[in-house]
């Protein structure tokens, strides 16, 4: 199951300081197969990480253990997400 973690910046100074540790955390989890995709929002207010986990508990834990969250630089909202099997079949 995939889990969306919306990371909203609440302290810009802390965010700048902790961002390298955040990026390393996400990169390490990607190498372990636990991150599907990640990146900043173009409005500059935060970013999104899509975790690939076996349970709700794991998805929530990984999102909340991110240094960017534990430092208080960003808040996180985690939601389970299901992808569609695209393309959809043609009707008719």
C-alpha cells in the first residue's frame, strides 16, 4: 500500500538546516524500497513523500520519523493512497 505524506513547512529556518538530513532519510528509504516518489511542491510551502509500506502503522511511523518532522520544521499529514490501474478499459 502507498502512503502520501504531505510535509508543510512551519519553520523556514529549521527547514533549511534540517533539509540535508531529510533528503538523506528519504534517499535511504528509497534504496530500501520504502519510498515510491518524493519531491517539493512548486509553491515552496513543503513537499510530498509517497511511501510504499506493508501497514498503516509503518507508513505513519516512517513519515513521523523523518528528521524534518522530528525537528519541528514541518508538519506531516499521512493518508493511505491507492493507485488506479490505468488505462481504464474502453466502454462499449
